[in-house]
C-alpha cells in the first residue's frame, strides 16, 4: 500500500509539472509570436534588454487597431524559480510615436522552474537567440546570437529557443518528477 501511494504521488506530481509547464510554454510562445515592429527602424525585440534570462519586445494582441502595442518583458528569475511577465501599455497618438512610461504590471507565468541541465552537465540558458545564417550555401536559422543583444543582432532574430525544467508544485529538489519544457519559436 505504501509503495502504491508513493508511486501514485509521483505520477500526480509529474502530471502537475507537465500540465503547468505546457501551459506556461504555450503562453510564452503565444506572446512572443505576437511581436510587432513599431516602425521600419525599431525592431520588435529591444536590444540590450534581451539577455539569456529575459526578453523585452513589443506585442499586439488587441483587436483595437488604434491602441499602441504593449511593451512586454518575459524573465526567468533563477533565485525564486519564477517566470515573470511584465507589461507596460503604450501611450500616444494613432500611428505613434508611442511612449512607455507606466509602472509595469507583473504576472507570474510559472513557479518552481529551474534551468535544464544536460547529461554532460551543460546548463542550458532560458533563452537562446538565432538569426539566419549569412554564410553562402548554409540555410536556416543556425547562427546563434550572443546576449545581451546589440541593436543589429536584435533586428536579425529569427528564432528563439526557450528551455526550462518544470518542477511539481512544492518540489524542493531536481531528483524526480520534473518535466523539461523546450520550444523553438521561429
């Protein structure tokens, strides 16, 4: 009976981690796919504010075409294990220029996350950025960009890799019942 209860708790914990991790990944992916450029010279992803643990970008979910895009930041806080979204609404006339001076509204997207650790002990960053290859004869988004992104690199981002380990609610170790969330967003 004890063995069955222990196994049942383990299955429930892993299911919890999978469900919460998938929901968080779906939300992050949806928000990153909603990126918009403010104009021809401003990239959707803000340079210098986009690192291996955080990405800041303009996004638009709304059906109101006159509303300015939102300034969003998605951050992995390794200390707390939280993935946090910060939103600042834009202000300004239709067509811009827009300003983003309000205090951000912060929402925890996921709690109890850690970095993915590979079998060879390589620790994956939360975010990796890629651009289209510039070498002749090489196709695809294979050129990894080094964060924090410079302005020229931010304008070239074509793919973002998101990785984190989802641990069950209340889990204190990485030994069992975790789920690796991994997504390539092109």
